C-alpha cells in the first residue's frame, strides 16, 4: 500500500492517559535512579532520617520501588488498557502507601523511610492514578459525510 493510499507509516496518536502514564513512568524511573546517588546501596531498608532527595525521605528499597513503578508506567503506557491498569495500580498502591506513611512516620520499623512530604506526594500520585484510570477519552473517529 502506498502513502497516497493512506498508509503514511505514522503511529496513531496516544490517548492522553497513555501519555500521562508514560510521563509518570519516566519521572518515577528517574527519581529512583537519582535516589541511588543520594543513598548508595547500603542500609537497604534503614530508617536513616538524613537521606533525602529534595524534601523526600528515601532509602535504597524506596528507590527500587520508584524504579519498578517507573518501568511499569513505561511498559503499560503502550496501550490505553495498559495505561488504565497503571492508573489503578497508582491509585491503589499509593493510597496504601499513604496509609502506611500515616502509621510509619518516625517509627524505627519504617522500612521505606517515609516523611510527611512523601505522604503528600503519595496522595497526589493516587489522585493522578484515578485520573489516568477513569478520565474520559474521546474515542469517536471523524467519518466522512455522505452527499
């Protein structure tokens, strides 16, 4: 089929939930990688209150969680159904992380090294997950009118 017949080789445009899932995936992947420059690889699940990335507490385990979440977003953003699934994973996972953070802050057993700023970010990420999972997508295709 030639380009004149309508096959230009261009990829179909991604729906906005796919783009948002990809963006969050890339950001979380980068945050996880950069986090290792702060924490290194020792004290894997320690609650060391001096290891921070900007205003967020981190440790190597927390960095790995960010990397996994980032890779999931990148992989699942390829389809709309995958992006919706990623949205639900963010919503449920980060809502659970928020609840965990409410209980774990300042506890010696806090294996993710969470602080109040993390909790705010977890609520915001859970809300973004709901937007990705439930936001409307215009799926109608313009069709030529008949004379």
